[in-house]
C-alpha cells in the first residue's frame, strides 16, 4: 500500500480532536507528498524537470517615474534573465518601425485597439522572441501555445510547434528530446488581423503538467537587445528630466503639490533645495536647477521661497507629539528599510537616505504626509500604508531626530517670487495657486536640429544628459501595457518588499539593520513565519478586480491581517499595473472561471475539512472563523479565494505549490499521476477535486 493510500484509510478524527488531527494530518500529508514524489523519481530513473525558484486602450509610460527600469547589464558580458523581442507592424518591410524590447516571459497580450509598440499605431503586428532556454536534465519536453494568432516555435534549431491554437484551447507539440543545458529558442508570433492578440507558451514533461515557462530558465546575452536597453534608459532619462511636463502637458501635475508648501516645508530647506536640488535629497524625478549660486541666483531663490511660504499656514509646535520608540518599531515592521536606510546611516547605496527629512518638514506636517502621501504627490512612489493618526505621529517622531536647524534664507520678495514661478513654468510640474503651465512645442514635433544639445538652454536651468539628444527625442509617451507595467514595478520599488524571479527582496537583505527596533516575538506566534508573496506570477495569479482594489486601497479587508507588514496603496498606478501585468503574462484582463456548480460545493467542503479531507482548515480560516491549528505559515481566509485568484492559477498552485513558490509551506497533495489520497472522490482525480473546492469557495462570498 502506498504512503498516500495508507494515509487515506486513517480513521477520521471526531470534532473534539479536530485541532490535533488537523496538525497531524497536515504534517503527514506533507511527508506523504515528499515520499510519493521521491518514489516516482526513483522509479523513473530520478528524472526531473527544470527547477523553478522561489484608461482604456492607452498606457503612458511617462505617467510615473521610471528611473532604474532599465535592467543592469552583466559586468562580465554574461547572460541575463529574460528574452529579447523585436516587434513591428505586420506590413512593415525590413527594420521599418521595428522596436526591440525585453520581456521576462514567453508571453504577451495586446488588447484590441491598444499599442503593441511606441513606434506604431495599434493594428496587426508580428513579434520575434529570441534567447536561450535552460534544461536542467536531458528529457522529452512538450510545448503548448495558448492564445490567438499564429506561432512558430523553434528550440535548439528545430521547429517544435507551428500553427494556431483552437478557440479556448491549446496547440500542443509532440514530445521532443532536448539536451541538458542552454538551448537556443526563437518564437515568431503573428497577431490576428482584428481583436485581442494573446500569446502564452507553456512546457510539460511526463511528470510535469503544463505550466508557463519560468522566467528563471530564459536567458539573453548581455550584448543582445542593446537597442532595447538604450531605449529604456532614454525613457528613464526623459522622465528624470521631466521633459513631458512641458511638451505633453495633458498629463497634469506630476510633482509635489505646492499650494500648501508653506504649511509643510521649512523655509531654510526650500531655499537650499532651489539652489541645489540634487544635493539636498535623492529623488527619481530631477528638479531643474534654476538658480545659480551667485548673488542674483540666491536672491531669486529667496524670492521664490518667500512666495511659497505664503501658501498655507504652518502648523503650531516645534516638535511632533508621537512615540518615537513605536515609530522605530513601525519603521522595521513596515519594511521601510527596503527603500530607506535607517536614519543616521552614512551609506544609502541604492536606497533613498532620510537625513534631510528633519530639515525639510515642519514636524506635524510630516505626520499628515505619512498618512496620505499621494495627496501631496499623486505620482509618488512613497507608499500609503493607511496609518492611523497615532502611528503617523510615532513614525514622524522617529524620523525627526534632533539636528542642527538649517540657516534661515535671506529675506525675499513674495511678489517677485510669484512672477518668477510664472515665468519659469513651475506649474508644468507642480500644482500652484494662480500659475499657468508654460506653452511649449509638442514633443512629437521636436527634432534634433531644432534643439540645442544642452537641453532647453542647459545649466543652470536644466540638467544635461549623457545620452544624445536624438535618442531622447525618439522616446514616445505611449507604450504597450506590458512595457508600462514593467516600468511601474521598477519605479515603485516593488522589489523592496517582494521577491521576484530569482531576486530576493531588499527588505530581507537589509532587515538586520533594524532588528533591534522590533519587540520580542510573541511566544504564541514564535513558530510562525511572516511571509510576503512573491511577484513572479502576480499577473496570472490575481484577478483584475482584486489587484485593482488592492492597489487603490479600496478593499475593506486585508488578506493577511495577522502580518505587521501591510500592502500599501498606489492609486495613481493601479490601472497600469492591473492591465499591464495581465498583458505581460499573456492572460486576458478578465479571468474565466467555471460556472457555479452547486452540486460540487458540498464535496469541496468535505475536501477542505479536517475530518474528511486535506485538513486545509488547519491553516486557513473560513469566512472569519479562525484556522484550527496553523502550521508554520497562516493561510488566507477561503472566503477570499474566488475573489483573489484566477481559476487556472488556483489549479496549478494546488497541484504543486513549490513549483510556483519554493518557499511555500503548503504541502503538495498530488502525485505525479495527478491523483490525491482520496481515491473515493472522483477516483482521486486532483483536478476534479480542486474544482469542487473552488465551487465551495464561491459560496463563501
């Protein structure tokens, strides 16, 4: 009798022993899963598949900061994860209107009527993906194409798949034996003449069900895709210089709102910032250097400072009333260290130092900002953690350590400052009282011969760029959703808190810096591990409605309320990330789920129970009812499952959680044949059993 069958015939636990039974069976199923997989590997010659590590129709890439979105080249010229994609209109000749990009996955979706490239209008297109795919062992692999249009897939120089996928189905190749190591891969995709374009390539083996090809096994050489890398750098540079604020003003203000600057900002800091924006604080968007350090420039800066000081009434008090120790704990618990070094740290590295904060902010104003940062700067990457008044005051008290105050600015003339603000076009970036945005030629009409290489007059007004002006002017505001989302993930520093692909999150790397700020671990939770979800499969994991609500902060209930960490809101970026991540994974925006099947729900309820099923309720709550006995990591309440997850992802996750997230503590209940221990339910068929569980989840809404 196999281990799985032995477990299946164990007697069910009575209700009064449910907690102990749930804990024991959870561990037993985990052990059974391991033994079953090991046995299958032994019987098949220890074969294994490649490992897997832990507004409608328009996306505007320059609607958020994209500094750092260009992937770093390998210092030794070695390979980088991902593929190169060359994309152009279907009727283009040669390299006409050809744009080269970088993608993480062999997947793509372009909704009807949206752009596939920044160089061409919406319409039919072709895309060629190139790079290498790595196989850990020599094996027979099968490839699958989901989507619309036509695909021709070559691996190791052989055509392994060619044609169209049937409506709602897959085009599947014959098994092909491929050598261990890296093999060349090339995929040529042609979109349909009309409608949505969608491409998703999966792989499978005899032991591995079809799954999207993991990004960790896809590679491009550092020398490949050079044009795409330079294009991304140019886009980041145009954003840093804020060119589009004058030349594409329909975007609206994209810098801090200055209509109440006098209420928030210390005059000494404002004066120093105007004279030298770079030195006073690192920011992803570069403030133009308007004023020279000579007497004339200093007086002009003093005049603008005086004007800004008239906007808003400074809050009373020279100190913030908050618990600094509590603020230090919040700084550690919320993962602030992922983006910022601890105050007083000398070397910030890639993170944004906080030493200037005490000079910049009026005490009580900082607490107000921390409660709603997007009210001051809608496009900011600063997260909104939905802090309470007491939490914001405590965090402000921790950040506003005692420092020598900055010297007071020279006396300025507010009227002259108002005139300067109008003449310099500050309203192009900032919301200001009684100021008009400048009139500048549209970006699309600028030509290199019509502009000086020093960019709009050069210093002291605007910073210069290391990139040629012609490359900057080639940047276009409108880009595909998939490209826009990738830029947003980088600029919002999502990797500060979340692991992605093979990269560890910054919070985990720097957690030691703030360990002393945390209180002792609660003994009741000492055995539980805090966990933050990986972003590797976020685009195909979460439904559009859930992700949109998560990013806008409109969900009334947290999915993981037991964690001190919180998912912040980024309302200005919600639509780009919701649409763009789905497109990057090649899935439709609106996910498809099975029609409600009331007859399956009772079976699903039994399967999650501790008495008749997998004991899922040991770690997962049910509609507010707490889990019976959490084992290492608590799971999300089942009432949220059908709202959060796409059905296809749910099935893939249930079949093998560690294939998707190697750090997951969830046991694997399915053997390599797709069977579970409960052979009397649908003959042990895992897919049907999990469909019944899903039907039950849907009743919990």
